[in-house]
């Protein structure tokens, strides 16, 4: 593989345009054990060893993508994200033909292939929304072969030795069943549960430093009651509730309790308003 510049490479005489990394302003807060588990999965302990391809499982909004991104940054790696959908095709995951302004056919690497070529980190988000056909195209990447093949461009792309991979999977029913031969390649399984009360407050403070603590405490209380009753509402919902409540207080001078109640109704629905305490 001959490198041309940071935007293109040549593989088997085929020029490939590379994708750009993802840059997010996020920081992992709390649940330090799971980030240790992920870093251990990515660790290489011998020259004959290979990193694992872990899958991060949990309800939507518990921080699976944030966890993977933060772990990669602790290693000083660039992060390339791929958002999986039910319509994701094998070529979307690998190399896609595009038409240049001059009318010529060019080839664009996916974020996954770009991370492979550069030896960085790829996170496939919501991976169990992809079909078996798409996952099958990644089977040789996820074992000791560590390559993908592009039928579109007619090339085989090997992964650099320091390439790292993780996939997030939502713990819900609106997904495909992943075949066993793929599941066995996506190990270990790291499960993220709801954070406890102190961790949830820390996450809200990290994301909303401009929101009063009184609002955050009231929202955390709501979330903890919802968790106790096995509701699906997560800290992501809490962030949106607190943000909207702060805006209503700032713009209309609403009382804090009224603003949070309205924010809960408009964010997650009136049917869960009973999880708010009668008094903050």
C-alpha cells in the first residue's frame, strides 16, 4: 500500500480517497470499570497477539459511543465513526464509487477502511441495525486475517497492526439478529447499565455546566425513579430535560418545578410525569 497524502492512498494501483476523523467535545464521566474493560480488550500483550473487537451493549443513551470515543482518546488515537442503519450495504462499509466533477469514477474509502489504513480506531454505532450481508463483508477483518475486500474497486485492503475496532449495540428489539459467526468475532461483550445517582449528576454537570445545580438535582431524581421502575429513559433524556427547563426559566421566568415538569412532558411524554418528586 503506497501512501500519497493524508487524503488519498493507492492500493493495488487504485487510488482511494480517505474519510475524515470524527472530532467530538466529550469526556467519559463515571463508570471507570467499563473503560478499563474496553482498554484491556484493545490491549496487545505480545507480538503474536491481536486486539479484540469488543461490542458495547446497553439501552439507547447510556453512553456506549461516548465510552468508545473516550477510550480511543486515552490511547491518543483518531476516531472514525460509522453509523449503521438497516439500509447499510457492504460497499458502504468498504469502498464506494463516486463521480468526480470531471465526470470520472473515483473511489471513496469508508470511515472504517480509512481507520484500517491509518491504524486508528473505528466505532460502528448501532451495529445490530445492519443486515447479515453487510456483517458478512467484515468477517475477514474481525478474525486473524484482518482485511476487507472491495468488489467495487477490485482490491483487498489490509488493516494496519495498530487498527482498533468496536461496535455499539442497543439492547432493544428494533434490530437484526446478528449471526453466531459474527457474534463470535465481536468479543468481549461489555455491558453498560444506567449510572448511579452520583455518576448521573456528574454527567449532567459535565454536559451542562451552565445549568443550576437545583435543576440538575431535580432531573437526576426523576431519572433515578425511572431507572428503579425499569423505564428506558437515560441520561441523554435528562440532559435534554435540564437544558429545556433552563431555557424556559431564562426566557419566561418560570418556576423551576414548573419548567422541569413542562420539559419532561415535552421531552419524554406526560405518562411519566409521576416520577417527578412533588417537591425538589
